[in-house]
């Protein structure tokens, strides 16, 4: 009987993952990583590490353990999150957590505890062909999480299972409800786990004291049109909450950190012909040998779009869109696809804009 470690959050996907594996005859151990806590909570674990997971483990009759990974999470995710905001980027901490904390820590625990495999409730799939492990999109296009898993490598993929990746989310809920799992009553949480009460602005203001300062809002011609509350509070493409009324729709299109100015413009100023990405990781390729046609996703909730991908001499990649795209944002993840397969991804360093607008602090990056 194979032994499998299941990363459990108390949510429906990981609970059904454990249920399915036990039904298939695996010896299942559950683990919950304690990544973050804060004073305002009623319990020592955040929403993605809820104590409700114990009730699920008891229901399933499986062993379950909590493991503190808070130090790793702070050093590898929180520090970078704050530094990227300081540099004028809009980071994606979930992708960084998966790559540098969640999967490395749980795979190490699986080996230490004598488990053959690690399983999680992510909506993605893994396919092995001729000794190569391919990361595939989940069956449910509305819940596909392959975007956040682009950092997994071959050694990791061969030890990982995604049991709900071939299911629609509605199927997952049905399994949980039919088997009366505790998690079937718990709504999904979309907030960042380390932000108290989901108050993003209050968190950044506290942690970036001296960096978050009010300043001028200017248009792309440099004319002052209003005041902003602090540059880290805004993101490329934002329209609401700007506090300006100019008779037409204006969006955040850039940041001038030297002068502490927020730059706004019309829809055309948001359009990019492509992007440059750094810290690129390939799932199964050693490197990109030639330019190739791909699809790229520049935010988790954005659609995949046709593009051409090529490697630059310094290891970064250049992506050229088939059609101009809006609101390409430094700090976010760009993930590259060929059909169902994830080729890899990287951190957006800058957009190749049709309009010359400052995007971030030039020449500074946060290494992975």
C-alpha cells in the first residue's frame, strides 16, 4: 500500500482529495502548514490553515499533523511582497509561496515521514510520457490553478498527485456533500492569508511606513489632475477609487516613484505589445531553443492570448502579443502554455507599451 501525504487546508478541494485517495486504498496522512497568523484572529491559524481541518481528518479517519512553516513563509514570501511594493510592482505572493515554501516544505515532509507521494487539492493535472512529466491545466477552466504552479520541476512533479484536477468544481462539491464532509459547509476564501481582515491598504501602510505617502495624480502629459493616497495602493488598469472626475474614463497607467506621482491615462495608454519577464522557470524544457508560438496568461483571472515567445541573451524572455493587451503589470506572473501544457513562466519585469509611461523603478528587481 502506497503512503501519500495530503496537504490539507480544511477547504473542500483538499478534503475531497484526501477522501478520494483513501477510497482508492492509499495510506493517507494529512498535513497543514501553519504559514501565518495575526493578533486579530480568534485562532492561531489563518483561513488557508484553519483548525476545521482536524474535523475533516477525524471524519476520514486519517492521521493529521500541523507543521509550522511561518519562518520560511515570512522570509521567502512576505519580505519579497513588501519589497516589490516598495519598488512599484504588484506581486503575486501565491505563486511565490507554491514555488518556494508550500511544495518544497511538504515534499521534504513526505520524504521524512516515509510517504511515496504528495497530493494537494489544486485544479491541475500531471501527465507522464516517455519519462517526462507535463503540468496540464485543470479540467474546469474557471478553477484551473496551473497558473500558480508554473514553478514546479520534474523531480517534484513525479512525486505529486492532483486528484481533483480532472473534476469540475461542481463535481468536487457534490462529492463533499454526498459524503457529508465538514468542508462542504465552508465557503471559499479569496483573501491573502496574511492580510488582517482583508484590509490590503492598512497592511501596506503599516508595513511600508515612510514609503506610502500621498502625492499628485498626473495625466500622461504631466498635468496635475488630483491627489493619491500612496502609490502601493494602486495597480495598473485600476479605474475605481481614484477620486478624479475628468469627463472620461481614466485608468492607472504608470508610477513615477522619483516624484511620488500616480500616472493616469485613457484606455489606449494601457495597451502593450508585449512584455519582458525575468526569473523564468521551465517545467520540462532545459531552455527555449528558438522563438515559438504560445499562449500566455498575464494574470490569474485574465484569458490566455496568442503570442510569440523568445529567449534573450541574459535568460529573460520577450513575449510579443498577437494583439495588444491591456494592463500588463510589473510584478505579476506571466505563464506560457502550449495547448493544455504549461511550458513555464516568469515575473513580468516591464510591459512593452505603445505609450511611453514610467512603470516602476528602473534596474531594481526582487530575486526569487
